[in-house]
C-alpha cells in the first residue's frame, strides 16, 4: 500500500493524525534527529573557536592524530559507547563531551516536540534551532570562555521567527506584529540591560590597584604551561587570560627606571596584545619573548561581566521576552554561585557566566509560564 501526499496541508494532516494515534512518535523522531544535530554541533564546538571552517574538511577527523573518521565510526552516541571513549585510529581517550552533547541535544529536541506540541511544525523546528545553537554556545563558553556573535545571531533569528509564526508563545497576543514587537523589545532590551550591568560591574568591582613603598621588579613572559602569558610583579603572579578576559580591558604599571627601554618615570599601559610606553611608543607583545622592568604600583580595569553575555541576552530576549531575560540574569547568577561552590572555585578565578545564563534560559523556556503563575499566586496570598 502506497500513500501519496499531494500537498503540504495533507502532510500536516497525516502528521497530526499519526501524533494523535501515537503521542510519543514525534518526540522519538525529534530525539533521533537531535542526536544527529548534536554530532554536527560537536564539529561547530571544536572548529569555530579555532577559526576553522565547519565545511572543510567535510569529514570529521580525530582531534589527536587528525586521521579522518569513517561514517560507521561516527554514529551519534553509539560510536562513543562501542569504542568506550577511545579513538579507533590511535586508541587515545577523547572527551565525553561528544557523547554528552549528542544526548543533551536529543533530549532537548524530544522535550520541544513533547512540550510544545503545536500544529505548526515550523515553529517546533525553529525552537530546535534556537536550542541547538544555545547548546553550542554553552559548550564553547565553557571550554574557551568566548561567545561567538555569529552563532548567537542565528539563535536570535530563530527566536524572532517563532514570535512571527506563533505570537502566542510570547504571551503578548495572537497577532504576528505583537509577537514581533515583544521579541525585538526583549532582544534589544536584554542586550542593553546586560551592557549596563557590565558597565556597573566594571565601575564598582572591576577596578584593582596597588602601590608599593619601594620599586618592585616585573617580568612579562610565557607561562610554564605554554598556553598563557604571566606577569610577575615581585612575588605576585597575574595571568593574561584573567587580566584580559575582554579585549577592552587595560592594565597600567606605574614605572620607575626601565631596564629594557629608557622611558623614564610614567605609566606603561598594557592591552591584550600591545604595550604603550610613557613616551607614546607602542610595542607589539608578540614580537617580544620577554619584557621586564621596575614598577611602583599597578592598576587594572576589567569588566565584571563579559560582552559575550550581552549577546546571549539578545538571543534569550528574542525568544523568551524581557521576562525571560530578567529570569536568566537572576537565575543564572544563582546557578553560577552554586556551580562555583560545588567546583570550589575561589574568588578572582575566571569563570564563564554564559553556561549558567543559558541553563536559566532553558528553565524559563520549559517552565516560565508555571513559574510566573506560581509567583502571582504567592503574591496574592501575601496580599490577601
């Protein structure tokens, strides 16, 4: 028996009938598709922060020996379990993140198909796009402490698409224009809110300074691990990755007599890749293996929240509205504090806020309506 589908409307009708007869059918299909998408996300997570193309080379390769991975050893979840976390080419262990991303993406897609069971399949697909991109941003920020605006803009576009196709999702009415305005106000409002929070954090908590009674020697060179640069001021050790989490950060040394450059007293102003001497001369740090001198003090100015978090707020606001942005900021703060306590991360140690922010956004995505209703009931109980 052959079933012919002559139009998209008939396809939707068949899909709805099948879903009504077997409610778990669509979530299972979405889960399988999500696992495959998760496999692609692993490519994105590995390549994009390194400036590599996600299309070339087309075939996935071993991160250890760079050997191409055949398709039958690149099956989502299954390959990792069969190979027990080892590469087939060189036998080395590789991170469980590959399997976790595929599993989480599969669960997110299944949850979207089950929880947002609408007549509009395109809306569900756009929600899956948003969830997949945010999952990739979660992992990239977790591993590299960087947010890629090019990825975030894809999630933002998906959120705006949901607002146009399903205005009811934002709770602002049923007209596409109402949904669009709610999405845009949430996106740009969230972006500006986080930028203001970052500026306030820089002003109140991002300034650090010290002065010394007698000059101390400072040395700037490669750290022992070969991955970072360290600045030694007497017995104090400052890592470049901590000082310059944002490219806009500045670090200033109040100098005495320099041993490498006869600059006289003044200020040495460091950026992430350059040094400006008191006479205005700018040096490229890449062209110097080591710099040293003496200083009478230093001052650091850095943001308490990275600019990448504002980009994440743009995508969160586009889908979840301004309420979701506020919840992500507050809820993400609690999640970040809890994670720092569990991991025993000390004060001053750099920690990405993006994963906590995205986790709170997912909570709002699935339980935001219930949370608002519970809050309103609690307020009413206090009043009456």
